[in-house]
């Protein structure tokens, strides 16, 4: 009995998730007062477009993905630079202790490796998005 109810629940959940992806027909709507398009006197296809500036309308999924990935890689780059700085401070304050100095050198080395990996990932992602997928064009 439990298996039947579990299968039925899973089927309802899958149907519910699938219904989110079904395209709705486009109809022109009048934007409410105070929205970006209402102030410019431009109609929109959906209510969600009322606060999207007309010049940003052509941006596609690939542009959005590229921006998200670039932000993530920028944060990773900043973190690796901070790790290198932390390793340098630890090296300076090791006071000649070989164990502390070795740990600080390893921190700097791992930070440099992380920075190189972040830069390579940035270059590879931008190449793939612009050359293979057309960069959202």
C-alpha cells in the first residue's frame, strides 16, 4: 500500500514540475503605473516584463550564465589572492620556525595554484561560451 501511494505521489510531483515548464501563450498586457515600461508607454508580452528595460530584452540565457560564472570565478580569484596574502603574513611571522615557515610556503604555493586554476577556468569558460555557443547571440 505504501509503494502505491509513493508512486502516485511521485507521479503527481513530476506532473506538477512538468506543468511549470509548459509555455504559456504570449499576450500583450498593459503594465501597471510606476513600472519601467508604463513610464515609457511600451506594452509588454507578460506582466513579468513590465520592469525589464527594453534595451535588456534581447539578453539570453547564455549571457546570464556567462555573467554568473564570471562572478563566481572573480570571487574565487579574490579568495586565492587572500590566501596568498595570508600565507605571506604567516611566513613573515613564523620567526624562523621551520615548521611554521614550511606551512606558510605551502599556503602560498596552494594559493598560487588556485589562482592559476581560477584564471584557466575563466579563460576556458569564456572561450566555450563565446565560440561554441555563440555567447548568447
